[in-house]
C-alpha cells in the first residue's frame, strides 16, 4: 500500500478557521480509503510580518523533520502550494528517501505572485514528478517550462452538504475573504447607482478591509446583511437561500465557492478569471462579466428582470455542470494519479 504525505502551508488561522479546508477534506476522504497509509502536515499561518513568517516556517520545518524521522518510507509527497513548501519535499528526497515521488498542486497565488520567479523557484521544479493545476488556464500563467505529459488539471473538490431550508431569500450572496482581490466593497458602492429595486444582499467571510467595508454598508441604499465567518454548513444554507451568488475576484484560480453555489443550483455572477471560465459558461449556467460600472449595472438589471423559465434553465445547468467538481470525483482521479506516478 502506498504511503503518502500531504504537505501544505495552507491551514486554518484565527479569523479564518476554514483556510485550506479543501486540503483537509481531501486528506480525510483519502484516509477513509487508505486507513493509516496517508498523513497530513499543515502549517497554521497565524500572525503577520517577516519575523513571524520566519518563525512559522521554522516550526513547520521542525514538524517535518520529526515526521520524516518517524516515517521515512513515504512513496509520495503531495505538496499543496508550490513555493516555498517544495523545499521540504526536496530535502526529504535528497537526505531521506531518494525514490520518493513528488506531486505538486498549484493553487493560484503560487503562480500569480511569481511573474518573475526566483532561481530557487525554477530550480526546485526539476524535482517534481507531476504537477496539478486547479484550472486549465492556470498552467498558462506559470513562468517555467511545463512538460505536457507530466501535468494535469484537477480541482480541489467540493464537499457537498445538504442545505437547510431558511426563511430569508436574498437577491445576491457573497462568501469569501473581503480583501483587495475580491471586490465586494467596490460592488456595493457601484450598486448604489442601481435604484430600480432595493437589493437584498448577504455577505459572509473573513474581513480584512474592515473600515472600508463598514463604510460601504452604512452608505448603501440596499439591504445588506453581514454574517462574519461561517461554517461550511452555513455556506450551503446561504447559497440555497440566494437567487444568485457573486464571485468578483481580480484573480481566481478555481473558486471553490463557485462550485458550492452551483451545487445547490444557485447561478453565479463572476468576473472573468481562470476559475470562473473553468466552471461557468456565460448565459448558460451563470454570467461572466468584466468588473466595471456599466457591466455590473447591466447584470443587476438582467438578474432582477430574469424570467422564471430562464432562471430555471440557469439553475439546472449550474447544478448539473458542477457535479464533476465534487470531492468524491476528485479523489477518484487523485487515486488514479498516485498509482500512475508510482508506477513510472
């Protein structure tokens, strides 16, 4: 039986307890299949600043060394988030087990942030046996040569939870980090120019831009409900109570919230990103827009006046097309990939 170590620097932290949850979900799902042949080592990134960054990686390294000494026969190390986590996997190959296979899943920012990748980023990639990209367009953005026979596209996988029925019905929902990338604050401000009806909007997630967000809500002409960080069950409940959900990222490699929304039949209005085009076909199972005043106001009008027949079509197509991104489907493909890499 293959012995696998999942290695990631994406873990839960104070204020965002569900950060990296998709990696934990993959681990738990595979562990239920493989019993004790798979281990997870993750870093919880609490704190800010360069000094703390050094400390947390030092602790992560120490945990990795202990794991390597205790279990020095891993067949596969699967790295989630390439750089700098790949350094640990390469250390393991060079000093512990030179036969270990290294698989890397690129999640987005480990590609987008490195438009001019440093030497170590480029050099360490030669140790990777197989690379996984969470969307097919993400691979187009990486600035190192990729062997087309040694990479694949595989989403992170959505763990579906049956939603509870709620009393509230929202025109739009947004679930995600409220930061510069996910432009929900800008959306609220632009939506003030739409006065054909008062929109009912629900927002949930970890808020980084607190002052700006609070100001936008206070000045909005629409009804906005903020729930803070919510658990996964509540995510599905919110999407199920929404006519549409929003994904307004500047960069989005996949967009798990897109999948979760579509799984309950709630179409998504999304900006044009690698993640949205991976999942949404414009006007078929949702809408893809460019983030500007004109297109946002147009889509607000479109979604407010949509016929029941058209909405049912979008909803049905959204649910049907998202099923291939379910966690169970992803795990099956991942198991096959592990077998293939081990047999190379």
